[in-house]
């Protein structure tokens, strides 16, 4: 059984995204997957995630959250990357709120429901202000991982 600790490590977290637009943010987080050996073809993976963003109108949620995701043959091992943006990015939230907490989910093509489980469990916890605040205030990638591991159970 896959646990949240299998999906996210400090190497998959950035607390200072440089990206100023959504596509670049997805690519920046996908670079973390690539460096960790979870994605074998970053361009193909980013294209999959971006196509899904365009198709759905974006994965932005209220309260400054976005959870882009993609299932792709370019994913060697599932993963969860996290990025925090100082400026906030337009991921198409219905309330117009820019996303400053961005979770990117990578799922293998043969994985039927892992990304859906991860997405729903994260979203369920993110409704709590205390979880969002802890992520916004975390001072290191290790702190972010610790907070996620405490809050999210698969």
C-alpha cells in the first residue's frame, strides 16, 4: 500500500517557486520529479498536465490552492510535489483567488486510482485553515513534508 511518505520527500518541495505563470509552475515542479527519477520525460508529462488544465479550466480551488495532476507514461514512479508561490498564480479558481499553495500529482499510466485518492485526501485536509497556514508558514522543505505527513493519510 502506498503511503504519503512514498510520494513526497523534501527533494520534491520548493518553498519559493520562481514561476510567474501556471505552465511554468507546473514545469518547475515537474523538474523536481525529473531530478528524483520519478518522471522520465518531463516535457511529455508537463504536456499531459497542461492539456488537462486547459480541458478543465484549471485546477485552482478557493483559499489559494491548486492541485494540477496528470497520469502519463512518462511517470516512472508516482509522486507528489509541492510549491509555494509568493505572488500567487491563476489556476482558474472559481472565486478568482490566485494559488500560492500548489500540489502537483504525478501518476503512472497503469495506476487506476492513486492520483484520485491523493487528490481527494489533500483537498479534504486543505479545507482546514490550520493546515493551509502551517504550509504557508513552514520554513523548509522538510517542515512542509512533516506537515503533510501529519495531515494526509492515504
